[in-house]
């Protein structure tokens, strides 16, 4: 049965998901939000039902192993049959420095070698175009196959027998073989030598990238894998950061909560930038700030959408891909996301928070300037203007608007950080103005969001329930860890939203009924809150539990079933990976304590 036990490969231009049997089940072109030429992940429940995949099958396979080459994004899958034959498949997307730039072609490389015995294999390369509506025509030469259709033509270059690949014929694997699927261009060098060189250079690139990270002493393997995967969720050309690589993985069985997450949510991107910055990886932030500068400059009267396309697209009209059955047959498969039409006022705080470090960090190639500050002030003006207006909230409720406390909180954060930046730039009049506005918003939160009966901040002004976003009050600096109101809010959230070791984002019915799965990032926010209120031993124990929820390659999706621990929701979810990094860095013992 299809599951989210999937390896991820990519190069910050394209991404692919590979299942435990070495099938490429998800791969979009020409960008991560493009047409999935391999889409088996969302095309039926069983392998027999699924189209759109690239399989390298071992006859009689009985088990598999999957892992990454250490500190890289190069994925290894080993397949074993009952007779003792075995093979290893190496998957990656090339990424390395060449000619004073990063070379990241739209290419997947698959290398196969026998491990023991004489394994018999079958290669099934079955791309489709237009979200499953079109099958490409094939032409071929002595060492290549071309797949011609509505998308730009793809070329497979291989030293495997072309006839066997075309006819999906089973054959003995007697020597290493390589497959390079990319643009319709002939390779400049030999197939095997090119694949080998690309692998060596790609492994070297990622190992050097990891080497530059500032890591916590404990849980390094988990942090490294999370950081590498967050990097793969960036679209380097524009600086955008994807919320996830997939679309339409439901939040739970039969929920119809199937959304397209292959876009840049400004909220999610802020948390990614913040997590990678904590590991001293600031390149992602610098590229993302250029993306933000383009958005803010083109924002007209100041309104910002919560989500944009990776190429700065504003209109992400939602439609359904009727030719795809959905994950385990649970459609619909959606393209686009209606959230672009929403008013979500927390977005203004997320933009300012993501940008603030640029004014203080001397490492950056382009530090924040007075012009940058003035551009951010437009964002702050909008935050101040809308902070008392109803919105869809950070959980993107589609049919209900309220004055959500977490949205007002982020409007406060926008004004608060602008005051701090102005002070740093010696703009005293500006600093006083933004501090006055931050204080005004704080007063509104304290008088309208506090619910004495709950002994907690409420999820909305005048509300009588809680939601997990309130835990961010300490994260963004609104509440001091010792603040009794924050402490009692944490306790109220635990009473209302905690299920075992998991924390739901909310439990009240929404547009689609009562939530049935926990939102992984909320559990990590809970961990952070426990640390801040001095319950560090509880936080450490909870974090150890969360690490056991990861799949076989160390990754998490958006949601999890609190009873079975099965992963649900889009994958890999940047929010969840951010949680791993934040918890590890804040809980880890210090280096000087151990060495």
C-alpha cells in the first residue's frame, strides 16, 4: 500500500520522491510546482492501479533497505530476492559548483550495481504529461530514448540495452548501469563516466555544505537530514521556499482536506529561514529576502497574500486534476490553492520577522539598508491598519472570519521589529512611532484576547477556545517565559488540544468537520513552550518521542495519526522539519559539557 515512507532527492531546481522499492513516484517539471511527469503517489491505491512512475524492479524481490549517503542528498536503495541476489540503486539530482556557478540541471540520475549473485531486473519508465491526461511518444537511438509530448522533450541517456528498457524486458544485471533523465541534449562525455563524476561532485558539494553548519552536540543526524531537506524545498532561481513538495496528500483518511502545498507560504518560509539561520546557513535567507523584496515592491496598496507561486505568481486558482485518482484513491488531486485569495493578517509579521536579521548580521553580502527599511515600513503600515479586522487566520479557515489572536500577535511583531530596526539605524522618530503602535496592539491583545474563565488567551478576540498558534507568543518575543498569562495559556492548550504525546492545532469543528490528526509543528511548538516555561525534562522526553515518528529516512509530513503514528498530509513538510531543528538546538547539551 502507498505510504509516505519516501526518500527525497533534488537540487533546488527540481525534486523527486522515491519509495522503498526504488520507484520514482513523484517528479514535477519544469519546476517543483509543475506538471508531475511521475505521479504514481496520487494515482491509486495499489501498484497495479498506478501510472506515472519510474521503476527498477528486482525479480522476486522480498525486502528492501533505504538510506542516504551520509551528509548528502544522495539516496541508496538496496533490493534483495529470496535466492540471495541483491542490487543497489543510487538516486540523486546533480548539484555542484562548475564555472563559478552552481550547476543544477533538470535531471535525475539513477545508477544500478549488483551487490551479490546475478540479480534479474526490469526497468519501467512510464512518464505522463498534463496531470495524467497524456502519454508521451517515444523515439530512440543507440543509447537514448526521447519522450515527446506537451512538456519539453525529456531524454534518457543510458548504457542499459535500449530494447530492454523500451519493452520492459527482464534481464540479468551483470555490471553497473547508469540512467540520466534530463533535457533533450546529448551528453558531452560518456554515460558511465558522466554519471560517476556527477555523483562524486554532488556528494562532495553536500558534504561541504553540511560541514559549514553550526550543529548542536546532540541529535546531529536528525538535524542534518532536516536541514538538507529544507534546502531541497527551496527554488533557488527566485529564492522561494516551498511548504512541501507534494499536492493533495490528505490530512487523514477520506478527509477531502487535500491541498496543493507546492507554493511559497510567507508564514512557513519565515520559520524555515529562522531554523536554517540557527545553523548558520544564511544563504537561504539572503535569496528569500530578494524574493520578498520583489513581492513587497509589487504589493500595490500594501496588501500581501499569504501564499505566492515560486516565480512570484499571484493567481493560484484552484482546480482539480480529474485524471488522477488521488493518494490511495482518495481524491481530489488539486492544482493551485484558494488561500491566495484569503486575508491572513499574520503574514505581515512573518515578512518583517524574516527580514529583520538582515539589518543586524554583518556576515551578509547585502545587509539591510535604509531603502529596505522604508520598504518594510509599507508592510508595517498594513499590519497596523488591519490588526483589528477579521481574517481567515493562520489555519486558513475557508468559510469563517474572526479577529484571530495569532494574527494580531504577528501584527504586533511587525511593529515591534520595525521599532528595533529603526533604533539600530538611529531613526529615533521612526522608532518611537513603531513602538507606540506595537504598544497599542499589545493593549488590544491584553484586553480583548484574554479570557479569565479559561485563564488563557483565546483563539480570537472575545473567543472561548484555544488554538496552538497561541504558543508562538514566546517564540516571537511577545511573552516572557515567566509571564503567568503565558504559563496558564500553555496549560489550557495542553488540557484542550493534547492527545497523548501529540498536539492538535485546534479541536473544534471547521469547514470539513472535526480534525482527526495532529499537526506535527504544533507538537514542536509545545516542546518549545515547555522549554521556555522551565519544563525542560518534559520537553526533552517529548522530543525523543517525536523522533520516533519519522519515517525510515528521517523525515516527517504535515500530520500524524495520534493512535497509529501513520504520517498524513503533504510531504516532506517544511514546518515539521523546522520543528526538529529548533527542538534539537534548544534542548541539546552544550559542547563544553561533553568534551
